């Protein structure tokens, strides 16, 4: 997965969707379940350290950009622990 520039993570893209778009809850048990991991890996296209963002800066998180089947993009924060559980690296 590609590391993206913080400028890619805009407020408009943050508002454009959420993990609920894929039927997931924004809770660790949903994100790190086998189904949750598979869905997140399928749609994730990039990431950036959450503390580097210009909008919705959030320390101790990783911002992950997603692209839906209709090519719409949105992003959300995952905790660093969730990110490691899903992708297997920091």
C-alpha cells in the first residue's frame, strides 16, 4: 500500500464515507476480525501517519484512504494497533 501525502487527506474526503460503507463498525473487534481485515485490505489504497495530517490531525493513529467499487474515495483513522493487526506492519 502506498504512503500518501498528508494533503491527500482532505475534509471533503473524510466526510465522503466511513467503514460503515463496507458494513463495518468503527470498533477494534470489527476492524481486526478476519472479515474486517479482508474488507479493509481490499479497499485500502494508501495511508499517512495521523499526526501529519492538515485536517483532523490525530496522534497515535494512521489515516487510511479507501476507494469504493464506484471509485469514490474516503478516509478514516485506524489506531496504530488496528493498522498493525490489519496490515502486519507499523
